[in-house]
C-alpha cells in the first residue's frame, strides 16, 4: 500500500493530493512508498552494575571513623587543645584522609579496602583524580563542619537546671548534624546509591564482583 511521504497517511489509488496533509503525490499510482522517518526516543540509561549498597558503605564508614578517632581525636583530647582548634585540625585530617586515599589508593580508603568497595567516576567508571577527590571530601567536610564548631558543655554532676541545659544543647547539636546524617543516609534510597557528596563530585561506589554476595536478607536488603 502506498503512503504519503510527508505525513505517512495511507493513499488511495489514483489520488494526486494527500487527503490528510494536502501534499502532492510524488509517485506513480499504485506504487508503494516508504513510510516517513520519525526519530525514535533516546534509549533509557542503563543501570550501573555492581553498585555498593548502603550497608557495605556504612560498614566502611564505621571502620574509617575508628581509624580517624585513633589518629586524630584521641591525641587531640590528650593534648587538651581548645575546642575550635581541635575542630579545625580534625577537619583538615579528615579532608586529607579521604582525599589522598581516594585519589592515590585506587579509590579506596582503608575501610573501603576491608569491605572491598571502590569509588570511581560516574561518567566512565574510571579512577578518581585528585581534584575530584578533593571536591568530594570538601562537600562531605562542609556538612560536618556545620556542627563541628558548636561547643557542648558537659557537667560531671549536673543539677536539674544543668541537666535541662545539657539536653537542650544536645538537641541543638543533633539538629546541626542533620545535614551530615542526611548526606550519609542518601545512599540508602538513591537509585545510584550515591551520597550527596558523591553527587556533588560525580562519583559512585562499586562493589568488587569477585566477592561472594551475602545471603538474602543480610547486607543486600537496601
């Protein structure tokens, strides 16, 4: 059956003009013509394979936090430095720790090495460069610093009034750290398992294929 080369409508035998769009028939009566070309929708983005789930990332974060506490927090407490100075030093140590390991240790911090996950670029799954790793660490550190400079007063034997004051301070401190907690929890429901600082730096975290998958209902529930 012949079709209009302009709109694709079926043509009747012997017609000279298309009844739908009015275009002139450009073929001999009774000959078939190809349908006009209509661009197809772009293909849907493919799913990223081997994404590290939330629980593997959480476990690596706990391991890294313990290492950082031993390396910086404990010595600073022993040195009895001021709160603001301690916050600055801890921020620098955390920034250097995550930046240098991600950039120069195959995208892995020590905690990530233990659970066999790795940070790569979102665009081509390649190695993360120094500038991109610094951008990732900077976004994470900025959210931590929101509550890092808040001074929390602790009383050894608080009176009822001091206990209420401590409770209020704890509530303020928790609210200041909400952006940081939200950043870390974002990987639990994000389709690409990215935290907010991953999105800022355009990185994703992958799980090594060679590692045996956990039993259903264990760590893969997210």
